[in-house]
């Protein structure tokens, strides 16, 4: 049994979609990021972020995981029959590690600079410049991903993987129309393709009713 701690339209979307792809038994637990988080949640995820996954394993262990990239790979490993990642040791798996790390460490961080610029400086006069720089980085990095998705349609060519679920989640991060994905044809095509998957549609029905 899995427990996913989530907030609507957050990084948890890709993990939620992966649970749907697998057809696993899971429960959703809503986390209110706008209120101060209870100590019980901070004990699970000391960063005070979502997602957090708890896996009550068949061997009796209760595993707690945070960071969506790690959660996605763990789920892919526990359920190889779902075909969410190429086998460990394959070249496809290497690329899967690369792109998940790139999306999490680089692309997501540039979004953070743009949406939470005050977190990157103690100088109030520097906030606008960090937001601007974040936007520049988003363009540079999404451009790189767009080239990697040519010819695609997925990160790993013809083979769908958890990298595409992560990308689909990032494609939703366009508050007030900022940094829209449709400037990048291959990105937009990949996100649209992922969006059509029945499992992703079930996840979207919860997050974006
Ligand atoms: N790289 C992390 C990022 C998690 C993250 O930043 N989640 C956001 C929601 S999309 C969050 O919890 N934000 C609350 C905050 O930063 O205070 C992951 O993918 O799990």
C-alpha cells in the first residue's frame, strides 16, 4: 500500500500519475502548503515540500521517500511490469537517470528562481533581477530539452518513461501564462501526448477539475 502526500497541481502530479499507471493501491493525503505544516508532516519530509511517498512494504518495512525523481524511479523499480523505465544497466536507463536529474536539478530550480526569487537573495532590491534571470534560465534549459525531444516523441525516443511524466508536470507550471511550454514545439507535443494517457487523465481529474 502506498500513501502519497500531495498538493493540487504540484510536483506530486507525476508521482500520482505513476501510481495510476501501475494500478497500485494508494491513498492520497492533502497537504496545505499555505499553512504552517504540522510536525508530523515535517518528520516525514523535513523540507516541508510535496510530494512525500510512504510505502508499506510486503516485508513489513515502512519506507518514507521525498523528491519526485527518486520516487518515480523507485515506483518504476518496484513495478517493472508497468514499463515506466528501461531495465537497470541499459543505455535507456542511463538516459532516464540523466533527464530526471536534469529536470529536477536544473529546470525545476530555474522555475523556483522565477516563482520564489526572494528565496535566493537577502537583498530586497535584488529580487526582480533573480526573477528575470530565472526566466532566462527557463528558456535556455527548456530549449535544451526541446532539442533532446527531437525526433522523440518521448525522452527515450519511442519509449514512454517516468521522464515524460515529470515533463508533463512541469508543463503545468505556467501561472499567469508565464513561461508557457507551447513556445517549444517538441515539448508541447510530448506533454500533450502524455496528457492523453488514461492514467494521466485520472490524475488530472483530481488536480485540475
Ligand atoms: N525537487 C522536488 C521539489 C518539490 C517542490 O518544490 N514542491 C513544491 C510544490 S510543486 C513545494 O512543496 N513547495 C513548497 C515550498 O517550497 O515551500 C521534487 O520534485 O520533489
